[in-house]
C-alpha cells in the first residue's frame, strides 16, 4: 500500500527544490522581522512553532524552517506555501545531505476572530506505514502532535492568518482531489490533516519527509494582562444563575472565597463543577480552556446539602447593572455579529449639568453625563498644592496715581474761543446746623408721605374686612332663615303624613294646644247654656280629629310593618362584614346567609303583584319545593294552601277572590322564615330568646298593663325610686291626657351626647339623663331661654359646659344659643369674661340643679366602677374550681 501511495522521482525532486527555496526565503524574512516579532516561540515536540516567533535552531546552530508572521508583515515570500484557516503542521524534510536538519516550519492560525468559541476543530492523526516500524519515541511525538493541535484549536487568543483567494482556491482543489483516500504515513512521510468548519474531515497529502525533535517544549500563549471572560455560575439545585466577568488568572479558590461571602456559608462547603466533574482549587479559568472574552458555565453545589444547603441570594430592590452585556452589531456585509462588552463602573459621583422641568407634571429631566472617565493629565513634576499658596498676607497702602493734564491760555499766536464758557458765581455759604436742619425737614416730609400711604393701606384693608364681615353676616342670616323654613316645612310634612311615633306625638301635642286655646276662648267669651253647647261642639271636633289621627296611625302601622319585615329579611340575608387593618371592609357569605337570601327572594316573589298565571305557578312550585325539605305541621299547611291556590288558578278563578288565600300563604311563609329551625340567621334577630332561662333575668312587672317585660321596656328618670310603668303605657297615657311633645328635648339631648362624646374625657352623666330630666332642667332651671340673650327657640338653644375643664353635669352647664356657645368656648377666664354678678346668678342655678339631681353622681360612679371591672369569665374569681377529696 506504501508503493501505491508513493510519488514518482521527478515529483520528489521538484518538492525538494521547492523546500529549499522556501527555507531560504523564510530565513530572510525571519532576520528582518526578528525585532518586531511579539514573542520568540520555542519548537514543539511535533515540530511546530508559535505564531509570530522566530525560526528553529538546528544541531549545528543553523537557523532553518522560519515561519514568522506579524501584524506589520503578513506576506510570505513563497507562492506555493499553503495557508489554511485551521491549525496545521507544515514540517518539510530536505533530502539526505551532509547536514540533515529537522525543519519545524509551522504556520498556525484561526478560522475567524469573531467565532472563537462556536466551532470545534477535529484533529486527525497521521497513520504510520505498515512497512515501517514505529518506535516508542515516535509514538510519543505523534501523540504530542495530536495534543498540540487540540490545544491550538481551542485557544481563541492566537493570531489568525489571512487567506488569499488564490491560495484558498488552490488548497480547496487539492483537497477535492484527495477526498476519499485513506491517509497513511510511508517511509517517514507524514500527512497533514486539516479539519475546519468549511472543509470537514479533508486530508491533504504531500510527499515531504519530516523529522521531529522529541526534546522540544510546547509553546505558551501570550495573553493580555487584563484578559477576562464571562462566567455563568449556576447554583444547584435551585438553578439560580449569576453572571460575572472574571480574570483568566483567577483561581477556583478565589471564586470559592467570593461566593462564600455572597452566600453566607463556609467556603469548604462549596463545590465547583465543570462539565460534570469537580474542579481543584489551584486551577484557573485558563486551565479550563477559557480564552479572552470567552464564556463558560460552572455549577456550584453544597458538599452537605442537608445541613448546609445553598440558598439563592435575595434579589436587590434596586437595579444593578450587569458586568457583561452582549451587543448585536450589523457588519458592512449585512451579517449580525454578537460582541461581548464589559461594563466598567465609575466610582465618581455623577455631575449635575442642569436640565428641564415639566410645567404640568413637575417631572425633572437632567442632562446626562458621559460615563467615560476624563483623561488624566500627565504629571508635570511641579508641586501645585502647598501651604504657601493657601496663605494670604493682606496690607493697606495708599497710592496716588499721576494724571498728566495740560492747559492752554490765549497768547500771542494762539487764540482760544470763549463762546462756550459760562460765568460761575459763588452761592450762599451753608453752615452745618443749616445743613442738618434741611435734612430733618426733608425726612419729615418723607415720613408724612409714608405714613399717609400706610394709613390709606390700613383703611383699605379695614374696608375689605368690613365688606367680608357684612357678607358673612348676610350669608348667616340667609342660612338661618333657610334652616328655619326647612324645619317648618319638614314639621308640616310630618303633620300631614305622619309615619313614626314622634310624628304622632307632634300631632297629639298640636291637638292639645288647639284644644287649650279653644277652651280659653270659650271660657272667656261664653257662659251658661252657650258655654256648655260650645264645649260639646269642641268635644265633637276633638273626637273627629282623634279618629282622623287614628286612621293615619293604622296606615302608618301597615307601612311600618311591611318595612320592618323587609328590614328583617335584608338584615338576615346580609353577609358578615368587618373592618380590616387597612380600613377597608370585608364581606363574607356563609351557608346561613345564603339560605336567608333564598328565603327572602321567595318571599318577595310571593308578594309581587300583576304576575301571569305561569309566573305565579312557578313561584308556588319553588315555594313548595323549599318548604318540603322539612316535615311539620306548618309546612304541611303551607303545601296544602299552595295546592289549593294552584287548583283555583287552573280553574280560572279571579285574582280578587284569591287575595285572602295569598295573604294567608304569605303570613305562614313569613312565620316559616322567622323560625330558627328553618332559618338559622333569624335566631339572632327575633326578640323572644330561644333559651327560656334568659327570660328570668332583668324582668320587671308593669302594674298598668299587668305584663312582665324586660328592663329595656321601662324608662327610668334620674330621681325615680320605683320601676313604674312601661314605655307603652307611658305613651298611651301621654296621648290620652298630657299630650306632651319631647321631640325638641330629644333633639337637644342627642346634640349634647354627641358633643360630650367628641370631648373624649370619660363624661358619663350626660348619657344617664332622659328626655324628662332634660325637660325639667330646661324648663324649671333655665326657664326655657338663653342665659345671656333670653332667646326662647329650643331649636337654637344648646347646653354646654360652664367650666370646660370639668365633666358636664346639670350643675356644670349653661343654656346658650349656638353662636353664644362658640363664643363661650373661647373664654379662658370665666370671672373676667362675665363678671361677678352674672357668675353668682349661674352658680345659684347650679345649686338648684344639684339638689334635684342628687342621685346622678352616685349613678355615674357606679357605672364608672362597673366599666373598670373585668368582664365575667376573664378572672380567676369567676371560674369554678373542682376540688377532689381524698
């Protein structure tokens, strides 16, 4: 097979001549570029030299096989020399002569500078001829050739050779001719193996013989001092990724110390892995095969993931600029290229260069400052900062500069015109006293004008204040008149359409007032039989008016009853509602509220009018299915009535004849809704408690209606000793006889309690008073008029504190109008504000009130004591303790 692959002798001689010519030209080029070469590469064991280095020294000191290539001189002297984009070994051996030297001419390069990490180069080894025995040294050399090619293919920092179009075409043609042939090594012939991204697995065979120096060392790449690479750290098992720009000389030990501080865990617990295998501490990024501006991924795991797991660092709230970014740049030929850019952070403070402010949004836009650091000035060697330059010695020295002037007089031969001259006559001499008197007079004139301007300004301000005061008083008068008109209009509406108990009390009070006026007129104007006839006629009119009020009362009771039923249903169907910590309200529906809502909807549908026959039958069917869930006497009766109405509807009975039946169904269903067994939400709304034992507490007997009622149904005054009559009996007696209207006093009491609540000082006596107590205090103590202006309108009168620093009580109050109450609140010293006589008058009224309301202080103290006591069930004294006897 060696004979088939060997070339003819003429071809071998031709190759030898070419080799000699190349060696000679390479030696000349090496001599010229020896000083401009970047590094002197030592010969490899496989006969290769580092790119940019000098030649190889033979056994006798002769320099042969020079293959230098620098940035300034990249043209080779031999046209037949083949340049390839992948690392190759072009070692040629000259024919046997007196001096046999191994030529280590080597040309190495890269395929492209923009693709250092994207293409992997496959290295092939040269096979050895079957007819020639390969020694152990030669096997070692061949192995070193393979290793050197792999290292040169993975290092992106080596310089690349430019390939001419003609050389590339010739190399490709030679490659195409040799495709498919099996590369072999015969009689010392070594086949150059080149593998690139463009020519995959192509063998270029030559006829040269090579010799390899087994004592040569591999060349070391020359790297920049600040070469860096992008390292992507993956924290296992969370998968958190952290990207950093690290120096190629940085070891794994330095990275371990850095991440031990970032992750807050011992450094010996961190394990760094690359491609599934752990990395030693003394290894650097360069040892892992990472080149400048390259990228690599390392995994960080914990040696003890159970006791010391790796926790990913918390993200910083602020934006942190990455160390490295990737920028895509479009080249001139239209291709997109990714460039890794390292960001250098500046420690200096950003200068403020001004900017703009938006008038509407008030957003400020600052002028941007460049991040590039300013150019540092070269040191001149001159000391510019010293203490002498910072010290200044000042002194005063008078100087009089010389001014050269000239005068010209009329002489012989010189005429000076006097047309523009003027005659100066000396004035009256002014003494110092006259001068000061003149200044004083001018100052007085200025002061008078200034004071006049100041007075006019003050008067104008007073006029403006007076106009504002007059306008405010006018608005207040209008407001008071409007409020009075609204009150009278509302009172008239309440009389015409009464709805509440207060409205009917107002009607009865007006009736009693009218009756008293008519009675006084009859007694004053008539006597005898006419008086009796007039009294009988008055009685008939009073009876008619009472009957009319009764009819209004029945209508109001019907409306109020329906309104109360609807309010009961809505309250039972309302969701649970409470206030959260942020002030918003939260609503929650429960199974009970949902059930109550369904029953409310059925009740409303059942009472709807003007429904068609089909719609009414649907409502009845829904009601039947609802009540059929419980089997009792009430539900059976409802179902029976539903079937009866449905039968009558199918028979065509008029709706007017079904009103009684429908009302009966509605009443029974309302009873069904109010039963806690069928509607659990009704248990907390009904008045009659479900527990009979609770009826025995706070129950009192009313002697008027012979009923046992809870304590809330009795109205007690501050000086009452007995329970007395209930509220219903008291109201009935008031409507029949006295017919008093407590709406004014109720309004006044409500205002008093609201003002005392706003004081927030623990006032309690105001909440113990009732309408009767306040009526006695206003009518009997203060004579239903203001203590200052004697104003008698109860709607304008209020009870305020006499001494605002003490709690309100009947013996610490005063009856004033609203405006007078505001002025009274601003008085600091009462004795100076009102005088001794007025204060004595008020204290006399306070003494009368204290004598009448003598039980209020004890009641207030009792309430205060009860409020300070702990609630039942929270103390140990209220809990029962079981004692076991031995």
